[in-house]
C-alpha cells in the first residue's frame, strides 16, 4: 500500500512505537497538503524545528492500516564514508569552540549544536530502510514519512516530547551521550546537561498542571548508545490547551539550549544550515489509531535523515549539547557515534 501511495505521490507515514510488535500506517487518500492550525485536529503531525511548517496527514482524508512485526536483530559497526568528513570536523570544532566562548561570556548556559552529513545511496528502497531501522532499534520510535512537499524522512529514537490523555501528561528529559557498555559512569558534564533539560520541562509544565513529578535520573540504552533520562508526569488543569503546552515545551533544551531564546539565536546565526524537520517533532495527534482512544503521542525528530527526491542522496542530522565543560573533540566524536544509527542501515 505504501508503494502505491508513493507512486501516486500521496502522503503516508509508517511508524512503530518503542518495543511495540505492531507497525502502524496512515495513508492519505489525496495529494492535498494539510496543515495544523490549533492542535485540535486529528491525524499524524509532522512539525519543523522552527514551527514554521506544521504538516498533517488528517484522519478524515486517510486510511489506517497495521501489521504485526517480527524482529530479528542484526548489528554491525559502520565506518564513516563521507567525502566531506574532514571539512565537517573542522567546522564543527570551531562551532563548539565559539559556543563555549559564548557560554563563558554568560550569553547562555547550554546550546545544542548539530551538523548535516551527506551520504550517497547506491540503491534506495524506503520499505527496506524502515524495516532495517525497526529490526536494529526495537527500543526506538521508528518512522518513515513521505509527503510530496518534503520527500522522505526516516528516524529511530525514543525521546518523547509529550503524551497526553485522560487529563494526564507524560514526557521525559534525555541528555548526555556515550557508547553503551556495562557499568558505564556519567560525568558531571552529562549530569548537568540533563538537569538543565529536566528543570526546564518541569518549570514550563507548572502553569498547565496541578502537580508535576520527576523520577530519579537513570540510564537509557538506545541501540549502541546510552543517555541520561528522567521521566516526568503532570496532572493537567481542566481546559489546558495542547497548543499552548507544545509551544511552551518546544524546542526543549535537549534540541535547542537554555535560556531558550539566546541559544536559539546562536543556532540560527552560527550553525550554517536550515534544520528543517530535524529536531522538530511528530506523531499521533488526538488519537491512538490502533486502540481508538483519544490521545496525543509526540516524539522528537532525532537520529533522523532526509532522502532527497532523486533517491540518490541521504542527509543525516546529528548533534549534541554544549556546556561550559564541553570538549570540542569529544563533541565531534559524539556526533560520529550518533551517525551510526542511520549509516548502519544504509551502508
């Protein structure tokens, strides 16, 4: 069905939630472009980092399908094959150094810096990429989005922007990265980075909630990487509007920085490219399509890639949080490690 929609250039999305056994698909029955106006709509949302583009595959113009997924995990390490790797490295090192200097000048406490890496595709098969991502990352939210306006986007990560239903909200703060190994220890830099995110989210939720609670931080395993994670829950006030909550939370310090505005200004002025839908968010809006209940379930668009219309090139997006204790070379290596998420299903 996905191939038929692609041939007709009709929007569709395939997605599998973390640890789920079911692949879900929402298939639009026209090539019309729909947008979110006030988050009261029902469908699948796809929102850019800047919020300037808020696309929707609406329930009223779509068909929902699902299938059981059987996972057989494979694993392999991939060595970067980017022709522009050294150029990317030098630019990223300078960018991180500039950010550390700005932090020392007290312009902000944290900023998340990213880069885009281009990989040539000898053969593009969107279905195979989606299945490979699902097999390799059963603990992640895996998706394949197609829209004639955006082309293909793929991703595999488990950071939830928010989940709402029955007057409750669940979210998480995720920050800090290192390669997964037994007995790993988090340094103060990663702990501090994660505290920034937790404090921001809990403070932003208070105006909409009667109570906000945060768990003790713990280690989240994400494929071959690990992060620090805190679970956050809130009891929403009657009349709390989803649109206002989303605007308060996005972008979080995990994808932007803190304080939000000066960090965002630094990104826009220095990062050197348009993030587009990278570090935006996407997911089910006002409906759990598998179970039929009213629910919103948004995930942050990290560990993702965009495949250009020709199908010959994939743009990979990777980033990391910068604080006063960051080491530029270590930050570069972190992005190299993160790039493996997509490369291992392409190369």
